[in-house]
C-alpha cells in the first residue's frame, strides 16, 4: 500500500475497512498475508474489537493497529422495550447525529432492523422518519456497528437471525456504502450472515434499483409499494427520484423472468386511503404475472401522521382477495406499538417535537 493511501485512512473507524484494505495494511505493517487475513477474521468473524486480544498476531502489530484506527462503536443513548419483546435503541454517532436500530423477536425468529441514513430525504407521508428531515448518509462502519451493538446487547453472536434494512433512510440513496457494508456482512470470513437472511427495503429509486436487481450478490428485496394507483402512490411517496409504477413493474417483470427470488411488496394498509375495492383491484393487477409476495402491514398510528390503521378484519379481507388471485400474501402485525418501533417510524421523537 502506498503511504499516501494509508495516511488517508488513518484514524478511520476500522469497521468500515474491507478485506483488500486490511490485507494491504497488514503488508504495510510487515505481516505475512495469512496473518493479515487473520486480522480480518479477528475483527469481523470473531467480532473482537479489542486488538490486544488478537492473540495469533505479533504484539507490535496489535499495538500499531490500535493506534492507527478507531475501534469505537456509536453510543447507546436511549433504550425502549415494548411489552411484545421488541427493543429499540437510539444510537448517537460521532458527529452527534442520531439513528435507531431495533431488535424484534417473534417466537424463535429474531429480526434486526437497521438504518442506512441519518434521517431521510424522501418525506413519505406515512413515516415519522421522513417528517424529521435528512442529515446524511451513514458510513460503512455505522451500518455494520448497528449489527454488532444489537448482537452484543441481545447475545446473538453465533445464533441465526435476520436483518432488514428498513430503519431510518432509503438504502438505495446510500448505495455505495450499503454495497461495501453488505460485502463485509455477507462474506463468510466477515460477519458471515447469509444474503438470504437479509432484506433491503426500498421505495424503488430510479437507475439504482435496476443495478441492484442486476447484481446477484445482493440480498432479498422488498419494495415499499403502498398503492398500485399512481396518483395515490405519489401522494404517499412524493419524491421525484422514485420510479413510476410502470417502470417498477417492468423491472420486476424482467427480474421474474430471470428466475430470481420473489420480491416482497410492502403494503401498509391505511384506513379509507388504500383499502378500497379499486385499490385492491389495482394491487391484484400490478402483481399478476410477477414473482412477488405481498406483505400487508398494520400501520402504527401516531398523532403526527394523518392516517389511521385499517382494522384487522379488513386486512384479512384484503388477504383473502389476494389469495383468491393466487398472490402469496402475509399480514405483518405491528410490532413495538407502545414504543413507536415500526419500520419507517424509527425516530428520535424528542427532535420531532422541537420542529
Ligand atoms: S418510508 Fe422509508 S423512504 Fe420513506 S421517508 Fe420513511 S424512511 Fe424514508
């Protein structure tokens, strides 16, 4: 590695550095390549953030690496536990920005919900994160740190769990850092979490969604649809960066033809908004011929959001209609209702109240 490239990375958080960088850094510090690979394994695969414990490596290297890089994690500022077992953590980043991540147990299944941006620029009308404004993209280390923090707190290391990138932010607007983080998360010598256990949720960003679908290394995909009627979808998701329904459907059709895994369509059911007969007919029409499954999501009501949740029997009725049309459909009940922890409603409420 050139000294210039090395100096540029000096004092960066080590969790953002990939295998190639650590191999050349090891070489720069006099390690053999198998030892540099060992450093990568200690860090990510064994989750050992104290380099003095990297016992297979020379003490001089352990000292150098601890001085060259930052090994800190974001600070947990607040924790809220729901009666259903869901726990939300508010993390403070180095620059004072705050993000949230959530631990969601459901029977034996555990899901971790992580954020990709501090705030979100898209301003979806059913989402508190959107209301709170946008601050910045998360660094690779900040994306990976959320998993490490949740693993540590809930003793998850070595257990299987799922990850959903459905917290604060639109992941495809932070595509470069998302890809870098995913390559470390899914690497079998990195965090070693299978891509099939990870779901990235997006509203469908122009140009970038096509790249995502064209890359077989990417995890499962969920599209926040919420309406199959263009005007209503525009009202819910007003951003110009979002694909139209026709463009979205064309991409999903190509994807279905390639025999890829089904894409989930997220549909938050909003009483008297997207639950009418014509809404469900449009949804059925949109899904026909596509390899998709629909997740009907119970809305988490909040005084700052102008929507009401549909009743459970209404959601079952919609599920029945979709099933009659041979569209695989599940109902996702609201989790962490008492702590405002639903995906897309992850927000530092104190900040919002000040607005
Ligand atoms: S729903 Fe997702 S994309 Fe829309 S504002 Fe909220 S966080 Fe951003």
